[in-house]
């Protein structure tokens, strides 16, 4: 790495200890969420794949879309979306229809049964979140919502830069090599 490497030159006055603490909590949340989703899948004998239900909410939010656009919107790869879509179609929660703008391809849309399931999931999700936020003041909840949105927006932008930076390194070992001490 050199001094003009973005990973080094974009340092700020934010303390490493604070950044480490935030990174730790994000990793902890990710692990908790992954473990919970695995437990839900086990308890439901594979009937509920929580990640697949993101498809329902995305389709409700955007309306009918092609599979590729759905994968892009959910930051997923086409094969994962294809498998999850097949499961949701089999269960009658989404359907494939001819694209009104090009009948040669299909779009995915939520069925009435899918809307009913999404409504049930939303109620359970919101009940869980309410329990988590129960001891918070209204101001704390509002502040958290706003800061979380800002954080996720920042993550989305920074993610693109990080991936571009990694792609620019032919040798990923050099990307992770310790920075030289320039003092």
C-alpha cells in the first residue's frame, strides 16, 4: 500500500476504538440475525426461509419486476434469487406473468396469498422490534431510526468504493498487507 491508497488517505479524526466497537456490534448483529434465521428455518422444517421473504416485501414495495432487477435490488446473485423465487412460486406466494412491455420475458409479482403472508410477517417483525425498543424514549427511537438510515445509506455508498478498490488490486494479499509506518 502507498500513501495515496484510498484505504490509508481517507483517515479521519474518528477514534479507532470507536470504529472497532461499531464493527464489533455490526458483526454481532449479523451473527445473531444469521443464527436466528437458521433456527427459524429449522423450526419450520424448511418451510420458512427468512431471506426469501425479503422478496415478498421488495415486490410489494416496487411492484412486478424481472428476476434480474429483483436480484439487483436485493443485492443478491441471480442463482440465489432463482432458488428463492422457485420456492415462493411453489407455495403460491408469488407468480410469474408476462412482462407487459415485452411478452417474451416474465415479471414476478406477489399473489394475494403472498400479501397475506407478508402482512403476518410484518406484524410479527414489528412486535419483535417494539419489544426491543420498549424501554427507549420516543426521541431515542426517532434518533435511532434517522441515524440507522444514514448509516445504511453511507454503507451503500462506501461499499461501492471498497469493492472498486479491491477490484483494482490484482493481488489481494497486497490489499490486506499492513500499511507501512511513515512516521
